[in-house]
């Protein structure tokens, strides 16, 4: 396997992993475990508008599915960065480690970083709909 192939399969693994994480946090946690009205109440309890819970849910489901499929990966990744940074903000008071009561902020911050890396890497192997290539300047 050459370097280009390794990069393509690495981007695929990151893309699918991120997609699964966002689906787990939306379709499973927000919809099934906490319910959407419960999630909206939680958003309100931390000072966010309750309707934002529904926006975040749609973004996580749509972005997660897009990442798994490899559809507009760069756009989906960058669209999810504010969601991950918002989760980071919500968990700031709980400390660094996500296993702390209330969850810490290192995991959502890492997700934000991984999303930025994914946007830089692009779609990877087996993408359904390729993102536009990033333009590079000649040095």
C-alpha cells in the first residue's frame, strides 16, 4: 500500500468513526435515551434556547449519515465543528476528563479537532459523493 492509499483509508476510517459517534449522540442518546423534549429542557437548563436541541439533533443525524456515506465530507465535517465546540462549552465546568460527573470537555474538543482534520483530509476511500478539492498554492 502506498502513501496515497494509506491516506485514503485513514480518511475513510476517521470519517466512518466520526459519523457513528454523531449518530450515537443524536439518534440514540438525544432521541431514545433522553428524548428530544428532554434534550430541549437540558439545553434550556444550561442557558441555550430549547429549540437549538432540535437543530443540533438534525445536524448530528444529517452530518453523521453524510460522513458515513462520504457525501460532501468537508462540508459535513465543518458544519459539525460548532456542535462539538458547543458541547465543549457545555462541559467546561465539569473539568477535563469526560468521565467526570457531568462529563468533561476533552472528548467534545477532540471531536472538534478530528472534524477539522477530516475536512482537511477530504472524503477518503469509498466516498459516495466527493467534496471539492482544496486549492493549494504553489510555494
